[in-house]
């Protein structure tokens, strides 16, 4: 996997860490017609995403599948996503 192959919680594919912003993540997370929002409330969906992006879980389940050259950027970006989700 490369940086652009990660399913970042945004409507557009980020080209780098600087593209992952609170505004873009919130826009995606609060979009009511998102597949993972169907049948569950927004709070439950956000909690699920918080677990998915939690640094320990993300590192264990995803990071070892990322190309070495992208690994640090992916780790940093995932941490940004996790922090944003805790603020929503």
C-alpha cells in the first residue's frame, strides 16, 4: 500500500499530510449518506472510526502493509485523523 491507497476519511484522495485537515475529515464524517452511516447514528459511526484510526490498532493492522517509503507519512497522517476524530 502507498499513501494514496489508504482509505482516508475524506471525499478526495490526499496527496500528502498537509491535505488532511479537520474541515475535510469533518465534512466526510458528517455526511449522512455515507455508507457506514446507514442504519447507525452519527455518534456511533464516529466512535467506530475512532477505533479504526486509533494509533495502536492502525499500526498493528495497517502499517506493516504500507510501503517502507510511505510508512512514516501514513503513520503521521493516521495520527492526525485520530486526533481530528476525537475533536468531532
